[in-house]
């Protein structure tokens, strides 16, 4: 079974041997309120857009502090490009991909808030043009997981939905296919 | 991706072309109260044991009528044989398998009760020695799904738990890997 394909979960073990594998993620960490960070407008203007700390602070001004155990979702609108894989990957002539992502410093703030994981409607929670995978090192190193290639997030409210992430329990897997349900308020 | 392997879901399309595929099962049908039918004692004595109508009537005497939208689980104790595949399959010298299952007439009563699906801690909701797959025809034909090779069910109460079955959304799949969570009362 391919581990990092379709809608999938990256386990902390994806980047570091010895870290939690997909079958070991505590079930409690797979259930949590959805924090939806909307960057559709920014991403439409700049496909290399990275969500920064002030954006989260702005969200918190409206909705209160991101709660421990939340799952933070980046809504870029990229899912609407699917199934046009070319437009979804958005590669330049050198093969580099261009789609928005979380910045590493924004991830650090979300880790301080004790979120359980990050998710996105693109191929990766890290922006497509990243060369150093700075975000992956920060988040997976801190025991978070990623939900990638999520379907259209447009019907989710910015706060109030509850997520259930159900990865297939691949023994020792660094990730794997995941079904994600959102319970709407 | 293999569709009928490990802990997996049989979609109605498993036996009938034109029936619901795994990606088309309404989400509402994947959430429901667990009705646990315990046949560990009977299965230990007779590995060809089939759950019959009186067993369900006895369960209902104690817990009230099986509710619409419930997921009926057969608890045989077979999961404890895993990972000893030989003992789990329990084949005789002719290769026929022997493990307990639901009988077709018990399934018909559960369909009358409008359950959403059946599940078991064996390889199949139908008893291992079945040659005609009578149960599969009844249940899948009625739009039910099966959850097979579930892990140990011993901590589930006979009533009061709530199940979330999360199959991977394989387009057009006749079934596929599933993660199943039980919320305990």
C-alpha cells in the first residue's frame, strides 16, 4: 500500500526514524476541533504564499485562542483545481511546484497552542517551492501529523466544525491513506 | 490498493454490479450505535456456528429492539487467534475454512430492523464453511456493508458504544481498507 498518495496522513516517522508511526498515533490526537485558516485570496495572487504568524493572530482576534487538540487546516482553494493534476501541482519550467503552505514560524505558534496536526487542500502543508522542508522538520519533530490532499474545504466554517481523521493502521508506516470526516456545527 | 484485505469494508457492489461502491456509501450510514452479539461460547464449541434469529430476540429482550442505523457486530473471539493465520483461517484438510458467522435469516431480521451494516472479528460475516454465500447476497443486495477482520471486540459492551467506520474513498471500489473507531459509553 502506498503511504503518501491521495488523501493521506504523514506520521511523525515520515522524517525521523524512531518517531511515532501511523499505527501508533494516539486515537485522541485524531479527533479535534477544526481551525480553518483561509488564504484563498492570498494564494490566488501568489502561489508561493506562506501563512505567517499575524494571520493566526488575526484569526484568534475573531475566534479566541486556538485550542489545545485542534487540527489547523489551510484552506487555499487548491482542491478545486483537482482533477487537473497539472494545475494542482503548478510546476514551473524547472519542475518546481508552486502552491501555498504554512510557514515554519506559523507552525511553531500552532505547536505552542498544542494543536494535534495540520491539514491542507494541497499536496503538502509546506509551500510547494520549499527546498529545505523547514516546516516538516518543525512539525513532525514535535509529534504532529499532516493531512494532505484534503478535498474541498469550502463548506467548513472558520471555527465550530469537528474533525475525525481515520488513517489506515499500517504497522510501522510513516504515513498512509486517511479518511477524514468533518462534523458541521 | 487491495480491496478485500486486512480490516476492510465490503461495499454493496462487492457482489452486484450497479450497487453502491465504497466511495458512494452515504456518510450517515458509516456512523451508528454498535449492537454486539456475543457468540464466543458457541463458536468455541462449534466453529461452524451460525447466529440465528432467537439469539437476536434474546439480545432484544435485554436491550430493547435493535435501532435503525445500528451496526451489528458478531463477537466470536476469533481476533485473539491473530496473528496465527493458520488458526484464524482454521482450514480443514480439504481447505475449507471454519469460523462462525451470521446466518442469512438472522441478517434478514437485522435488515428489517434497518441496520446500516454488519461487522465481525473473523475473515467474513458469513460462516467460513459457506458454499453459497447466501448471507452476502441478502445483505449486500439490501445495501448493507460488511466490516471484516475487525480487531479484538472484547472491550465493547453489548449496547451503548458508538461506531465510526471510515473506509478509504476508492473511486468505484467494491470495498477497501477501513479504520473503525468505537466511542465507549
